[in-house]
């Protein structure tokens, strides 16, 4: 369902030169004095916008809403990723802009053909982690995606849902290739018939029967032989979909299994001398523990949350623990680390520093996602000794 769009807020956040460029061919703005506007003074822009034709307003709303949907840090990242195969200079141009909304609107104007791909990548990033399920044991091979391959996948998904759930009468399958040999397939099967209310383009109110789509997503890591499956409906649904994908796309479903999960050793975070070294090439100058949840198991069991201020770059959580836990019964050695939030300070392409936080909890939960910085941090979990390889743990046992 479309979210609320605030046109006034959008006008305040977009730079004046970019708005002037967009409205350059709109007659209502022909004599407009752009120098008279500021982010707080936009009444003139709104008046001219309202004086433009309905068709012009509708086209503007369409573009502005598309820009708004990608006007955040994730949006900037997927815009850069979507552009890499076409124009290697886009990343530097986007990095030089001062706001995410400028970056997204500029891309809508300069590279409208890339926006749909970026929106697809953005949808991938927004999917609920609860409904992901991994599989390992698949072939490690480059994948040449063909129309016939997507058609097989489409037909098998429809055949799975039609006789049992009386839906998926229609389905389309889209493909996006991401960095690192990750082949992403989006399937949109038709859901149950529904009715929606609204206005047509002439302003007539109507009730329309339609088939909304539900989302199924596959991410095949061709260099690792693993598959991530996203779908609503529970683990059994995702298991069947994993086999369908393996048959339709890879030509096999033998040997697939749920991978053994690596485990986190959060007890090492109790060491006040623990450091988090990084390679300068990753542009992560500092990582620290921002907060920990501690569980005490003595005669009076209790759980404590201890946090540092997120805006302060300096400060160490172990200094806070020593200061706050002065009583002998509250020593850190008597506690178990249940979860922790780590804070990384990351340098942007322009040399500015931004903060990125991520949560770890036992036995293996981590909310790092797929941006380049987050992938680097996930690799460091092994190097720092926090993440213990499942294969190694099994051999040790």
C-alpha cells in the first residue's frame, strides 16, 4: 500500500538547482524567481506547482514519489549498485551530493532506466529477516540466466500453489545479478482476489476487483553453493520452494541441507583489552562496544543493560562497567553476556565519518545486512574471534 507523501517536505529537502532543473519546461514556472526561495520559504514553489496543468502535476507526483522511495542511505547504496554496470562515474557524483533525496531525484532525471532495478534491490533490502531460510550443498557454478529458466521457475511455482491454496493463477519472475556472484530471482504469484476502492484518472470513484501479488525471493550465491529463500507461510513452504528453485534453475536438488550455523562467543567481549583491528582499505577507523546485556546467575538472578551514548565517539564500555559496578557481587566475571551492540565508525566517499551499529546475540543472531561496509564487518567477526565456525566447533566436539 502506498505510503504518505508530503509534497511540502519534499520541496524543503530538495536543493533549489535540482528543483529548478525539473520545472525548467513547466510554463507555470517560466518567470519564477528561484533566488527568492529557501528551505523554509517554499510558498512560491507550491503556488506555481498548483498552477501547472493536471497532467504536469501528475507526472511530477509520479517522479517525486519514486525519488522519495529511494531517499535514504539504503536507497543511495542500491542506486550506486544499479548503476555500476552502466556508468562507473555515478558513484562519485552521488557521493558529492549533500542529501539522499538529491541523489535519488538526480538519478530519476539522469538515469530513469536504472530506477526500477534500484527499486527491486531496495525491496530485497527491506524484506523481513524472519521469513528467510538458507540452504547449502548446491553446485558452485556461474549461472547463465535464460528466459526458459525463468519460465520453468514460474510454472513450477504456480503448480505448487494452485491446487493446494487456489492462488497463483498468474506469476512473473524477474532476475537481478548482484555483486559477488549473487543471482537474485523475484517471483510475484497472484494472491487471492480482493477489492479496492479509489479514483480513476478522471476522478471517478470506483470499486475494483484485483489480484494483489505476494513475494517470493531466491538469492543463489554461485561462488558458495548456497541459496537463501524468502517467502511467507512457514518453513515447510520455503523448503519446497528451495527444491523447486534447485530443479528449475540449477537442474538438481540433491544434497540440499540447512547449513550448520556458526556460533558467537560473546564472553570475549568481557575482556577490557579486546580490540577490533580493521584494514585501512575498508575505511572503518574505529569499532567499539556500545552496549551489552549482562545476566547475573547468583542468589539474586538479574539482567542489566549497559550502554554508551551513541553520539560520543570517545568512551569505553568497560570503564562504565567499572564505574557503575563497584559492589563486589556485581563483578563482570559473575555475569554472562547475553547480547551486545557494536558501533563502527565508517568513512564515506567524501571522507566524512558516519556511525553504523549492529546487534549480536547468542547463539548466532546478527543483524548486519548486505552493504559493502556491513559485509566487511561480518568478515571481521571471524577475525576478532567473536564468530566461531560451525565446522570447527563440530570437529572440536
